[in-house]
């Protein structure tokens, strides 16, 4: 079982890291041709950084939109952050004093996380409008996270596992050494679901975590009057005389929108 889990964790880590890096690269190179910040929006870059911080730390726009979902969502995310920080003790030796300090808070954060998740999941059944738009993957993500939290809390409070051996196993994996993992059904379930979460993360809605930083309505400066917004590919178009280029090079340029506006420009000239 130890070797099985070791292989699973190596594969899952490769998929998680490779997948997220690729997706972030994809987001970063996606053109944002229009200036569309949600107003009122900051008029300076530092203002945008502050807005983004408020969005990520406090879910500001959700707070303004729906207080119930905000409370449940924030409870879950803050709980998750503390739980993950608390888990760093399994991967570091010596344990940083900040990680040691938050241990007791992290424990109760497990309950906060589970309560937030349960509320968010109940909403998908109880609110008719939300039930109608919920897909199996929405339910799967919530079930998986709740399953991980549930088995974790079970290990913490009901059926204990040998956490020193768990730590030895994970510290070993980092230097390509396989140490025995405790034989414990709760731990197997907990880790199995963590592996599944790691594998599906790069193709799931959970990508909103890195994705929020690439949202044009949040990361753009509201300065269309002071500064003409010009996407890099559009700037390139402006330096060329399109009437003299063969049609093929037109086709290789950014699709649809750009092509359409080019068509108009050609007809006008
Ligand atoms: C390889 C990664 C992970 C390992 C080795 C691991 C291991 C463990 C262990 C051994 C416990 C029991 C703690 C104790 O008895 O004191 C636990 C608890 C818990 N785990 Fe994990 N876990 C991992 C990932 C995760 C993830 C990704 C989540 C959340 C999505 C999570 C959520 C929880 C929760 C909520 C608890 C109960 C509260 C606590 O003790 O912090 N775990 N985990």
C-alpha cells in the first residue's frame, strides 16, 4: 500500500503542477482586447492591486452581491487556508514557529471548513434556481472536499492514526524514499480523495483560485479616457499596411474579432 500511495502521489503532483502551470500560461496569453473593469474601479495600478487584495482576502464583490453565500464561502475558504497551513507540519522538519502557532486554530478550522461546505452544498439542493443550474461536477467538488474534511476530522477526533509515521512517509517521498504508511482505512480514504482532488484540479472549476487574478473585470485600471487601451496584438496590426499584405497573413492573425474589424478597416480604406 505504501508503494501504491507513493506512486499515486508522484503522478498526482506532476499532473497538478504541470496542469496548473499550463493553465496559468494559457490565461496569461489570452488576449483581453477591451477595457472592461467593473465600475466603480480604481484608476491606478496600485489601486487595482488593493482591489484584488480585497477580492482575494475578503471576497468583496460576493459580499456586496449575496451575504449568505459570502458567509458560507468565506467560512469554507478561511477554514481551508488554515487547515492547509496546519498540514505543512507533515512536510517540513523542523516545523516553522508560525505553523506550530496556528496548530490549535487549524484544528477548529476543520469544522469551519466542513460547516461552510455543508451550507454551500445544501444551497445547491434547497434553492430551486441554483439546483437547476448545478451540474454533477459542482456536486462532485463539494462532495470530495467534504469527504476529505470528514475523514480528516474522523482521524483527529475518533479513530487516530500514527501521524509521526505519516510525516516520515511524506518527508521520505521528497527525497525519493518510500517509508511505511500506517495501515488505516480513514487515512487511505483521506489520502485517496486528496490524490483525486490533485488530479482533477487543473481541469475543474477549482481553477478559479489562480483564475481570479486574470479576470479583466477585476485586474484592469479604469483609465480609458486618459490612456487608449491597446492590446499588444492590436498594436502590431497598427504598424502594418494591410492592403499590401497577402490574405494568408491576415488569416494567421488573432481570429474572429480582429478579423471582423480588419474587414471593416479594409472596406473603409
Ligand atoms: C498529502 C496531503 C495530506 C495529508 C498527508 C493529510 C493528513 C492528515 C492527517 C494525518 C490528519 C489527522 C490529523 C491528526 O490526527 O492530528 C488530517 C486531518 C485533516 N485533514 Fe488532511 N491530509 C492531507 C491533505 C488534506 C487536504 C488537501 C485537505 C483539505 C482539502 C485536508 C483536510 C483535513 C482536515 C479538515 C483535517 C481535520 C482537522 C485537522 O486535523 O487539521 N487534508 N490530515
